[in-house]
C-alpha cells in the first residue's frame, strides 16, 4: 500500500467543523490555539460558533479551512504511525499539503493564507467577475467554450476538477455568453458558483504579485515527502520552486486531474482526504476508480479510516 494525502480547498467550510477534534485530541486543540495566537483574533470561535456569513468571507475562510484540515491531520497522526508518499491539495489545500510535508511551518502558513484570501478578494471588485461549473463536458469542450466566450471578455479555465467537471471564470458578461454556449454544446448542468471573484484566472494578477512579495519573507524547509503542485500537476522538485508555484497558483488553472494522475504514476493506490466534506474524494472517483479513497471529516470517519489502514497494514505484513 502506498499512501497519498489530499487537503480541502475553499468552499468546504461550515460552522462547527473540527469541534469534535478540538474537544477530543490535544494535538488538534493545539493547532486551533496556535492559529488564534498567530492571527491575533479568535478564529476558533468563528469556526465553531459562526456566523456562517463571516466564515464565508475569503480572508477568514482560508485560514479556517487550513487550520481545521491540519487539526484533523494531527489527530490522525496521533492514532497511527504511517507516512504518505506524497501530498497535494486543491488550491488553498496546497498550503496544507506543504504543512503536512514540513516545508512550511503551520503558523507561517495560516498567516499567509489570511493575506492570500484578502489579496484574492481585493484583486477584482465585487460584481465584476464570477465562476461557473460546467458538468458533463470534457476538458477539451470546456476549453473551446471558454475560447469562444472570450470574444466578449475574459473567460478562462479555473479548475480541472474531474473529466466531466470543469470550472470556468472571468468577467460576468462574458460568462453569461459561456453559459449559453455550454448549454448549446450539451452540458448536463451549468452552475454559477457562489463566489465573489474569478479565482485562478489572469484577473487575479494583482493578488499574485502581492503574494509573491509575502512569500519572499517565508522560510521553507526540506520536504519530508513529495508535494504535487496545482500549477502543472507535477512534483515540486525543490524548496526553491515553492514560492513561484504558490504565487502563480492564484492565476493558474487548478490541474487537479493531473495531480491525481501523478499520484497514480508514483504507485499510490490509497488516498486519504482531510478537511470538511469529501468533495475531493468524489473527484478522484471520477478520475480513476482504481484508487481507493478514504475521507476524514469528523471523529467517526477518523476512526473508520484508522481501522481500515491498520487492517490493511497488518494484512500486508502477514503476506
């Protein structure tokens, strides 16, 4: 068995996430407490008690999800001695992957993603841009739709989530045209997303430049295992590449399909997802059904995953 770890991105947040980990694991409690000290405000109270409207603000969402994901990881690590071959995360989740690999210190990461959220939110004024999920179309078809609609303004691919789920983003008027083209091209569903900016498009260039400046002040460390970047779906070959990949990530398409395929090429046959919800597991089932996916999002799922992995490890040792 070769393990890969993956971490949730923005959009999975919900009030109360991680509270059971905080109450039951000292290692998880320490993560939430460290986040509060690093940020200078009561993030854990916002996560546990809401309101949801505040939790949905990008500047708060990003540190909240990173903190919750790492708290879940620490609880998992306290229960089983097992190491991944590689880690990856969807957009924001790539920061959690670096914390997991030891290439970023958690307190640096949580402060950085707070700024990242603010930079991304401020890059495009409210009401100017948006994002839309195209269901039931191939990546190639989605690319053609984006190209056609770009005659009316910026429209680009934001996320290659799965072979039949592609997210586009750009200027609202041009997105409206893309919606019509997609429907006429046989899209099963066209779903405008509840976001305030076209993340992972060239319209976020101001955020990329500001993030680049912040990343120059971060000390990175050698990775304990491979980390796969969203920018091209490949392994980050050295710590010198990390700042470039993380800054470019906000304007680049999230190549999640390639991230999963890279894990498969590394021989990874089992992937554990950390974070609220299990959206990434759903994506993987559509990318490659031969990969076993386990999701940790609450105490019960944690226990189930640990039991499964212990049984699998014991079985392999007995063979």
